C-alpha cells in the first residue's frame, strides 16, 4: 500500500513531491500510483540494446521528467544519469543503471501491492 510513510522509507522526497501537489497528499499518492503501470523502462532498455540512442534519449528524458516531478528519487537518480549520458549519445554500458532503475521500480510496485 502506498502511504506517505512508506514512500519516505523507500527514499522518495515526499516533502518536495507533496509540495508540487499543492500539499495535497492524496493527490500526490494518486500521481505515484499512476506510474505503476508505466513500461517505458523496458522500452528504454530495448532502444539501448538496439543502439538507437536517439530514441533511448527521448524515453529517458520523459522518464526523468515523470519521476522527477513526483520526486521518486530512487528511480529518478539512475534515470537522470542515463539521460545525461544519452544526451551526449554515449555508446556505453548502461546495464548497471538500467538494473538499478528497474530494481527500484519493482520495489515501488511491491509497495503498491503490499497489504497492511
């Protein structure tokens, strides 16, 4: 179950995220819930594997904005790092950053489905 407390424990900057939602915690939680079904991390991984760095940058940049706007720091940070590397079209090994982002997304999904 997504709560302010377990999002804080997860590492989200809840204070910043809630402030962007006019201090409406319920609205903030709803926004966080809305990212649960997003599959663009898989799409990003496919573009990187296919060496389509232009498309990979577009997806990474969109993800950076999405996770940054709701201050989901554990996912935002590796996505942000990938975005900056992709902005320069660096053909490098993104596997550790992708793995970290995907692992953190899985933790967020687990929080959503966790029963109290």
